[in-house]
C-alpha cells in the first residue's frame, strides 16, 4: 500500500555474486543519508537476505558514517553477500533460515517490521531484485508499510530494462588487465592455445566489452616484431558468446592458420557459451548437473572453458592449452571512475525515492528514453541479451578477422 509516513529508519543489504560497485554503493547511500537526512537511522543486514531472515544486522553509528567515503576505495561487500531466494521455501528451510512450515516472505516482512524499518535498499543483480520484487509485492498485498528501493549490480549487464548495470564497466576493464599478464604465457610453449573464460551466464556483453578493452589497450604499446614481440601474438583471435551463432568448423580452420603463422591462439569465451551442449553431454553420461537455489547451473562444475579448450586443441594442433578465468579477479575490484559516477547518481536518486516512499529499481530506463528513474519491480527481469549488432562489436570482430555470426539472441522479454 502507499505510505506517507516519514522515513525514520532504513536498511541496506547486498546479495548475489560480487560486483565492483557493492562497497561503493553502500558508502554512497550512507553518505547521502548523512548529508541530507542525518536523523534517519541506518542498519545493514549481514550476508544479504540470509541476515534479514535471521535478524542479523549492524547499526551504522557516527563513526561508520564518517568512514563511509573509504568504501569507495574497496571492492567486495563489507556487509557480506549470500544467494537466498525468498520464494524457494525448501532451500530456506534446508539452510536453517526459516522453520518448517514458515513462509520466508512473511518471515522477512515480520523481521523488517520488528526492526522498525521503513525503507529497504537492496543492492544486487536480477536474482536479488526479482527477489526484492517478490518481497515488495508481498508487502503491498499484506499491507506492510514498507518501501523497497533496489540498485542494479551485475557485471553481466543483463537486466531488463536497465541500460547500464553498476560495476559492469569496471569488470570489463579489470578482465582486460588480468589478461595482459596471462597472455604472456604464449611464450612458455610452442603452439599455445589460451582460453580466457569471462563471466556471463546468458549474456555476452562482459566478454565482448572485456575483449574490446583489451584489444584497444594494445594500441598503447610499442612492439619489436623482429624479436617476436608482436601485437598479433598478444591480440584476441576469437570471441565466442551465447548470442552469436558460430561455425565451429570454419572458425577452427581460420584459427589453425593463425596458429600456424603466429604459434599461438587467444580465445575469449563467455562462461555461458556452449553450456547447453555440455549439459546434454553430462546428462547423457549419467552425470548430475549441479544447480543453485535459483535453479541456475553451477558453471564452475560445468567448466565451459575446459570444454572449449579440449574441442579446439585437437582441431588447431595445439601442444598446450591454458584455461584462465578472470571472473573472481574482475568482480571483486573497486569501482573505476566511470562506475563511481554512475553509482553516485543512482545512490542519490535512491535516497530521494526512499524518502518519497517510491519503490523500484534505480536505473536508466531503456523503455523510457533512458531516463534515470525508479523502475517498477514487475518490469525487472534478467537474461537481457547483448546486441551483437552494436557497431563497436562489429568493428572489433572485423579488426581481429572474425566473421560476425548470426544473431540468435531473443530481443523480447
């Protein structure tokens, strides 16, 4: 229900995987409240929705408020994360977060009421904010006087209808920096195949952006071609993402020519690329496919990078395969200047919306001329595909000599 009661107490939680914005977003919210509404009490639930269900929180005192700017210098989340889906009753019971027969949504609502919270700020990706949407809907249907204001973090940059998720720019930059060192391993062995697996379950934006960031960085270096130090040997040679249909046989022929001439091949892949094929192989072999509380396949167990490495090693005649994953390196970084500006604008508006008792997820709304606003929770959805027809991506593929495959992404949601 709509509520005009003045805000006296707000709560903050972070959930899901890490992203280079969580620490800064917490700091930004605390700073803004302290600047404009110092009398509003702030608490932080520890370890996301787990802490909410268990009533595990910390009060942000004057010393913590003074320390809030320090959070912009760090990655991770100082208050902790977890993956908890409030509508997955069985999982919540199994983990001891609620008792048998108890509704996690009601338990969360009751805890918020017990704690005297007027506004809950959720900072997370599509799973976090769809869970926040479930909670917001439950609160409204059951006449709980509480406002939920979300902030969108996901390095995949795949939340409808948000133009740019917090932390994604930084993750691409950090992934490129990670590969700058990894790529030197091509000197360690003849006919080396290096697979750079980048996070991105259903969306290839981060892989594409990381590859573009890395490829463009090569232009800042000097080269000694006669001594074997060449831009071509260090460049990206192929990019495989879920949204693009690729002719594997044709790509293998193209990349074998690169291997024959330059003695190494570097491939960037999204962790979600080829997953359906790998799952079919696992199930056919009678292997169990592990999944998380949200039903997502646990990609570390599936290991797409290893699978791609095995497929291409034989076709390219590689003598050694190196699979490297930049995800944990990239997602735990502190926000870069571009993300800091985005975070600041979002946290400022989040506080304005909270005080006005306007629920929603703060972001630039692609369906409303890109305006920064509180986007209605029912419109929030994950799985937004990367548009491979973006000019910058086409230019990247052309520069590395890779034909642009058919766009197989679904535009609707």
